[in-house]
């Protein structure tokens, strides 16, 4: 479905990605893990059309994505939930969700039905539908960001650090949700620093380190490697902000 | 089409707030028309024309988040185009001796001429603004300012259309209070529908976060361009009404002071909301007229040993600075007036919790 091959990306003189390749098949939950600054967010930005690679190819169902504007990539059915959640704080919850649906062409009735379904899945969003999204708590905002992506019925959902900055119980909730979405058939590319939890839900995983693909395979294959990694990285979620990625 | 329907649907649901904006203004217009004198009548007409200019600014600035200094220039385009279209051949022979011969015999009725003035402004905007819609923040503001300068210079030197820098005179005073008030109200509704339409919503989203808007498929540049064209039409239309209100004007009328007043009205009221645009226009008009009256009285009664000049403008500038410092979002910040509670503690709580943009 998605195939990224030998991608190189730079920020000025700094090479953020070199020779990065990965694939995502329909219905899969693929994880991209690695520490801060490994290039995870950059990889998603390249796919989403937010950052133009200096080399390599990106194909989605046979269509090349390189050089496409982000709005065109979105139109192909690729939805990115960015690291900072990317909600629209001054708009209401309902308006945020309406924006997620506006690319759909299957009619207002279908959208409304899906919205009702989402309000069931995220009751807090239903209660706060007329509230400005910026007044929601971090966990609620994350739910809104995911819900907004889902209203658009994406063919591929890309989540960038959905658990970042959330309280532990909310982190559990986010991973539960990602698992639920996966089981309901949504194709997901998940970027996370919370490696342990991510490997529990993923079908396959890639490990990025300083812009290179270090390893890939089944979560069980990667786990041993990651354990060694986390030893010399200090383990756990780091607080460093040295990420070379955008935002 | 879909955006239009959504807009109308929202309008019907949100019509109570819209009525709160329109009814007092309509009552003011009716009362002034029935019992007000000439002076109040003229203030009221000027108010409604300013309101249209501020609403046109709101449609672009309020939704896209980009401030424009160019709109008064588009007002000027509408003023000159409509003037050339309504004036009689005799009046044109006097007032614009160099006018293109083909345009001399053309005499259109008032409103069609004003509409064409708006359309010409919109077409000019469509052609010249596309390249600058990619810009952000300071670059964007400065480029609209450059546009204002360009329009000003062209108006002042296109002798075959504007009579150059000299005054254009001989227009018929077609713009009466009912006309100005009716169109003022119409454009309140237009701005309201635009804000709540799919285009308005997507633009406001891009204002909150441009990258996020792009990743959900919003073509930000194109939508800004559409908003600019719509707003240039309204500015041009307002210019046509204004031309047939003052009946004598020169290109200087569409320059810095007018831009300053319109921008002040919008910023004081709150650029992000239609209510803000309306309330800002009301407050600044009232303040302007009040201060002018006081200034004139001081000079007339010789209360001070010297003549007071320009205090009104200075005080307005101070008010603008104070608003930007204390309440940068304007009086009505992010949600339309009487929108109900915006957060767990009501609308004040959520605006207080917001970092300034």
C-alpha cells in the first residue's frame, strides 16, 4: 500500500534521513520506533508531503507522493495526526470534526452516522462538542485529533507520538484505542518513543537510529534489540528536545 | 454549493446572534431616517459605508488571519469605476476631460454601476493578489501595504479614468441612508455566512495551524485568494456607495488615514468575529464623532490658548495600542457575541486561558 524506498531528507546541511525504506500493507499496524532525533517525524512528514525528500521514492498504491502538496496527499486518503496533535484550538470540537470530514464525498448522512459512532467511542467529545478545542485537556485533545482523522475515513492513518505528554492512564487509553482501530481494519503507521507499549500492539516494526533504518521485523525480533538500545539511551521516554524533526 | 447550503443551515441555527447584531443597527437606521437631522443622517451613512469596508476586511483578515492594508485601495477602485459609469456625458466632459471617448456616453443606473465597481475591484484583486497569498505574517502585511501604494499611485496618475490627482466632482448624491443601511445589513449576513461556511471554517483552521490544515487537505493559498476576492468585491462596492455619498473626492481619499481608521475599527472590535467588526465600527465611529465634536468645541470656544488639531486621530491611535496590549484579540475575540459558554467556566475563562496569538 505504502512503500518508502531509499529516502534521503535534509534540513539544510543536516541529513535527517539516509536510505530509509519501509512498507505498510493494507490492514497492517506498522510501528516506527526510535529515540529523539532518529528521524521518525521526518519520515511521516515526507510521506505527508510536508517535507520534500532529496532522494528516494515514496509510493502510495502505485502513485508517487514525492513533490506532491500536503493537501493532495490528504486527498489520496493519507491522514497524519501530528505530534502536537494538530487540532484547531479556537474552533469548537464539532467544527474540528466537520473539518475532518470535508474531503468526503459520500454525503452528509453518512458523515453524521459516523460522527454518532465517534461520539459513542469518544463520549467526552460528544459532551464537549460546542466547546473550543483548546479548552480540552491533553488527553481529550489527543482523542479529538484521532477522531478527526477517523471522520475522514483515511486509507492510511499516520499517528505521530500519540502518547506524548499524556498521563500514564491516558497513555493506556491511547494504546487501547490504537489497538481497537487496528482490529477494526484501519491501516496504521505509528510513530512512538514508548517502544515497549508500541511493540505490544504492532504487527511489524522498524527501528530508526539517527536517520538510518537499524532494524525491522516482528515485534518479538526487535524487542531484544530495543532492550539493549534502551540501556545505553537511558530507557523510558526522554525529555530531550533535540529532535531534528519538525515541531 | 455544499458550502453555501451549510452556511445557510448554520445561519438559520445561529440566526439569533445575527439578529442581535442586525436589529439594533436597523432600528438606528430607521429612527435616524425618520427623526434624525441632516448631520446625524450623514454620520449614519458614513457609518454604514465604514461598516462595509470593515466587514470586507473581516472576511479576509478574520478568517485567514492575515492583515490587509490594501482594502481601502480596492474601495478606491470601486469608487472611480462606479463614478465613471453613473456620471452624465456633460459632467464627465467637465470633471474628466481626458476620459477615454468610449466611456463618455456610458451612463448606467446607480446600483448596477456600484456592482460593476465591486466586480472590477474583485477582478483586479484576483489578478494581483494570487502571488502574495503564499506569504505569511509580516511579509504578507507588508505586501498588502505595497499593493495599497501601487493602487494609490495608479489612481493618481491615470488621467484617462480618474482625472489624476485632482478632485473628481459632479457625481449625483444617490447614496441615501436606506440604501447604505440595507447594503450594510446584507454584508453583515454575507460576512456571517462566509465565516461559518466550509471555506470560512477551513480558513480559520489554517489560521489556528497551517500545517495541520494542510494535512487534512485544505488548499490554504487558494482559499485565502477566494476570501480576498470576495472581500475586495465588498470593499469596491462600499467605495461606489461612498463616491455617490460625498460626490467629490480625489485619490488621496483612499490612502493611509482611511486604512488606519478601517484597521482600527476591525482590531478594536475583534478581527476574528463578525460581531467584533460590527461593534468595532460602532465604537470607533461614536468615539471619532464624539472626539471631533469636542475638538471643534474647544477650538470654537477658545478654551485653550491654542488650536487643537488631530487629537481625535492621536486618541484613536492610543486606543488601538491599548487594545493591542491589553486585549490583542479585540473586544469580541474568538467566538461570536452571545455564543454561550465556551468552556467549563464560560466564555471569559477560555479567553483568559488563551495565549495571545
